[in-house]
C-alpha cells in the first residue's frame, strides 16, 4: 500500500492482482525477516568460533528468550490485526488510536517482564537441566538479553503496526541498519579490540541489546513523522478500557500460542540437554538453520495477515479468502524446495556454523536430513495461521499451537526416543510427524471458515464518497 493513501479507493492492496499485492507486501517483509534472522546467524557465526560450549550456552538460553518474548509480543498480533482491518475500512483515526494504545501496553508489560526474567534466569536454566560446564556462560548471556527485552518488545510492536497498515519499506530499512550495527559490534564485543575487553558469549547479547534499543527509537521517530499513514501519539496512550478489552481479547490467546511454542522449545531442550553437549550443540545449530529457512513462510504469513485483514475490513471477503489460498500454496511449494536443498547440502550447512567439530556436524546433519523435507508443511500452516489472525481468530491459532506442541510433539519425541529403537533419532522424527498432522488440521479448518463473520469492524455499506458507514449499535473504537 502506498503511504500517502487518503481513502480506500487509493489502497492498492484492495484491488488488482493478488500475486502483485502479495509480492508488494511479502518481498520486503521476507527480506526484513531474513535480516532480522541475521542477528541469530551473525551471533552463531562468531560464537561458533568459541567452541561447542559457547554454542550450547546460547542454544539452551534461546527457548527462555523466546518464552519471555512471547509473554508480551502477542499484543502486536492484536494491534496488527485491528490496524489492518480499520485501515482497510478507511478509518485511520481509530487505527492511530489502536496503535498508540498497543504500543503503550508493550512498554507497560516489557519492563516487569524484563525484571522478572532477569531474577528468574538461574532457576529457569536449572529447570532446563543446563549442564554445569555451560551454566555460567548461559546465565551471563541470558541476563543481558532479557534486560533489554523492553526494547525488543517496542520495536517488534512498532514493526507489526506498520506492517498492518501496509508500510513495509521503513521497517526493512531500520532492520538493515541495525543488523549492520550488530555485525560490527559482535566481533568487537565478543573478542575485544584495543582497550575494549573481550566479553565472550555475553558480548553477542550486548550487541543485540544495543541494536534493538536503537531500532525501537528509530521506529518511534518514524511513526511521529509524515512518511507513514499510521501514527503513534503520546496523547492517545492514555488507557481506554474499550480498546484494551479488544486488544486483550485478541492478544492474550496470541501470547499463549507463542508461549506454547516457547515452552515446547524449552521442553525439547530439556530432552536434548541430558544427552550431552554434542547433541545440545547440534540441536541449537539446526534450530538456527530452521529459523533462517522458514523466514519466507513468516514473511508470507505476515503479508497474508495484512492483505486478508485489510480486505476483510473493506468487506472484500472473497478476495480475502483467495489471498489465503494462494499464499498458502506459494509457501508450501517454496519451503518444500528449500527443504530439499537443506537435505542435499545438510553437512555443508551445519559445518558452516561449527567448522571442524565432526561429532556436532554428524548429529546436526542427521537432524536436518529428517526435518528438512517437512519445511513445506510448516510454511503451509504458518500462512493459514496468518489468515486466521487477520480474522481475529487468535483462539484457533492458540489451540493449534497447544495441540501441536504439547499433545503431539513433546509426547511423541519422548516416546520415540525412549520407547523405540530410534534413540536420539526419535527426537528428530517427532518434528516432521507433527508438521504433517497439524498442517492437515489447519487446511480443514481454513476450508470451513465463515468469511462473512470475520470482520472486526462492524460495517454495513459504503457511502458514495467511499467512506464506511457503521451500524448505530456498533461499539465505537
């Protein structure tokens, strides 16, 4: 969507080629997410040179970081969903108010969550069964990362809100700038330079904290400028119960969904950690690879949510449904091809992150051979979830997450690794089996969706001037 729209008739996301609209939103989002994943890749590259203990320390910390992040980031899903539908309905003032309220919530939740995570870090690492030889490294890294979680919340929230409004270029530019900064800071802070001491693994966390803080400030400045349609105003941050109820109704299930994934990741780390440093390091390396290769699916999911949400807001239900179908197909095909490449070049890919560590490469390659072919199923499910979120069906995505992670994945991984001859391989086989089952369920639910009831903007018909008229009994926003 062009940033200077003044009415729905100028919103290019509501008309014309669906494929063009997906590319218009999806390509910048995918590139931005690839750059965002660059934080992990850059950290993995430099930390990998410190040895398997350093890699394992970050690996065991990542599920906790994800859990802390998930506790508050669900509100960004609510904000992006509401903003997209109200922008599509050509009700920009309400969209601005929602954006301001949601950003205020991000800050209010971020500060206590960061403080609590800092204090609980030792207990959380012990709960995961972190081995003594990497505990100190993991604790130092984790405490620095969670200390700056308010900045991570803030930038993620601003980025989601801009994307919901169809603005994807500016978040891309901010991410590019902060990634470059992180790439410069990482080797300096990890290995030291001149009078600057070497912080080791902790240096990677410090670099990320600084970069995310600058990103949040930059995003806030942009949303005060004239360059974007959506605005965040400090005067609009005064709490409004009517809006907060809507945000909480959509955001709490979204947070629970993300927490389900984070806790599941913690559960898998607990299963893996008892098998030794080599297996833990291999699991961490492949998780980093997984995070990179599914970035296109994440981008397609976000683009789908934006396009579906805006078209629902405008009352274009058939177009919204068609967007979901086409996007899911593209994600499935693209990620399947990526998975096949990962299968073929598994050893080379793993060795890039942990050079000369033969045992880690062998175990990591085995994991990648098993999970790689199911990447297309992950893409399919993620895009359908994006469509569900655009409809406000965050309860559906929450249930899918809880079932996939805690009813299927974790129990299956335990059974296959402890009650069959598969051993360690049983942990890995649990992933593609879970991906297949949940993708089938998601497709069935999508096919049964009642699109006519998916609007969160209670609208009736358009006036001759193109403005949306609301029902008299519709709750004001």
